[in-house]
């Protein structure tokens, strides 16, 4: 077994190349094509990659003459248009439940350097089986993939689900306007669409402006980050009778952990555990947290990852369980809610503060479209600040709106307007860039 990197935009050729890597008994190291080439080389060397399959247009302008330790194999993407996978692709896929390495997935790196997460064939295939169990694709279904294939959600929750069930899978490039996504749903009679919260919000904006007859679409699944209550309410109204289900997971769990279904979607939760998956919300001492109280979400799953390319695992709170690093709670219906990352928790005047909860309130203000709350140092004092999009100069209105709705220590002291919230290649908010914008703006006004 050797590790073979795969770099390319979503395409039927990408999928075919990935299956070829697996059928040769090798592990695919999936690197986002938008990452700078020099960074990709560093990642490949860290993973001891011997060979790299790369889309032709991505390497044409790169000088690889000095790279002697990696063999480059070039393939071409046949079309920029959305396409269904061919029967030939389905026929050459072979199910594999071995413990051999299948993929190395790189995390989003929102809080630091991306980690290479090693997943076995057993991990991704057993997780895909559990996803099939709740998704229940039938002979008439058609799945639409709009997220990059370098993500675990796309590989396990969409590609493997389609390959295992022979469900037609529509693949398109990811850098498209929401109206193109909606038009493709109509043109290709898509029945199942998987989106992240950002794409769902953009699609909701488009539907609120223009009517789309989405008669074929029967289900939308949302994952990738916490769906805020504002988008949850707006999207359910905009998509009307089309069910929108939150699902939750992390790449270290291959990735799916919980999912909403028709019988467990009473609120903006992430549903209940998948088949053969256990979830607990724990105190730091490993004891269970009572219903309604916050704790660390921990998971016991047969789809656990094999380790990182480099770096250590997060300390476990219970032997044999994966510490997700997420903060959550159980509601009265036994559904899991994710509040945010433990790493994101802020301490302001001895108070433990979860920015996501404050952001939820701010987003209910009519002057705000998107926002991020963080802490910054100002005159040697930690204070809350908010970066927002929407109505410029709305700081006073936002502060007045929050008065009485949040404890005074949870109301941000500073509000910085921007045209768009900075995000990384995976569409997740870049905490580092957000902090830099706020600190620069506050520094210029002192």
C-alpha cells in the first residue's frame, strides 16, 4: 500500500481516479485543489506521498522540475458542466471493509494548521451504511453533490452512498452561484441535495427573490457547521414542504454521528445518533451531563479514525470514546444540540461565554445578515466584539436590540461592519482573519 495524492475539482474523472487508487490497494490523500501548490507539496511530503494524480489545468503553470520525490500523473477533466456518474464508474467500484487506509482527509484548519485524518475502508464504508440506513435512497432518487470531494461528508455521505446503492449522483463544480444550483436541481430532477449552512443561506436568499419550481426535490441535508436559528427558520419557510434535516459529525468519525429524521426534527437540533453510534454529553470528569445542561460531546463509533498524519488525538473524557471538542446538550426530545467548539469558549470577567449563542440573538436583528462574535484585547482588557454584514452604521440599533435579551456581559462592546465575513477554502469562517479585521478597525479608532 502506498499513499497517492489526488488533487482536482469535482468531476466524474476525479471519482474514476479515486476508485482506481482504491482498486490498486492504495490510500488516497485528498487535497483541496484551491490550496496553494507549495502548501500542497508540503502536505504531500508530510504524508509520505509517492505519487500525485492531479488535474491537468492545475499543474500546467507550476514548475515541478525540482520535485524529484513525487511522481505526477496528470488527468483531464472532461466537462465544466454538471454530470451524472457513468455506469462504468459504478461497475468498477468494489466495496471494501478492510482496516487498510482508504483516505487521508485534511481538516478545515479554522483554528490552526490542517490535520491529516486517516480513515480506513472499514470506517468510511460502515459509516456510509449507517447513512444509507437513515437516508433510505430509492430507485427513483438522484443525489446532487455540490461540496468538494476532498471533504469527508462528500466522500462518505454522498459518493459512497451513491456507489453502494447505485443511486444516480450528479456532480458539479463547487464555485457556482446558488441560482445555478437551483436550476440544476430542476434540470436534472434532483431528489436529494446535501448543503452546508452557508450554501443553504444563499439558496434561501435566492428563493426569497425568485420563485423556483423544485417539484423533484424531496430532501435537503445540512452539515458542515452549526446552522443558526435565523437561517433554520427562513430556509424552512422558503423551501416550504421540502424537509430540511440537520446532520452532524466530524472527519475523525468518518464523519457522520447524528442525523435528524422525520421522527426527530422537532427543533434546530442535529437529531439522534446513527445506527451503532453512541453519543454522550459529559463533564470534564467523564460523568454524564443532565438534560439541558452544556457539556462536551463525546462519541463511540465503529467508524473511528486511525490517527493523524502528525499530532496527537484530543484527550478522551471516557475510555474508548472520541472527544469531539464540541459543546452541546440534550433537549427534552432526546435530540442533540451543538452550541459550538470548546476551543471557541470565551472567558469575559470570569463568565463562560459561547459566541454562537450571542450570534443567534444578533442575527434576529433586522440590520444584520451575518455576524461573528469574538474577544479582543483593548487597552489590556478582554472585551467582546462583533463583525457583521448588513446595514452599515447599525451599531446603535444592534446594541439596543440586544438590551434585555442577553446578560449585559454577553452584549458585545464593539461592532465592526464589513461587506463579507472572511472564510477559508472550505467555506468555514476564518477566525484568524475575523480577529485581524476587528483589531485593525479598533486600532484605527483609538
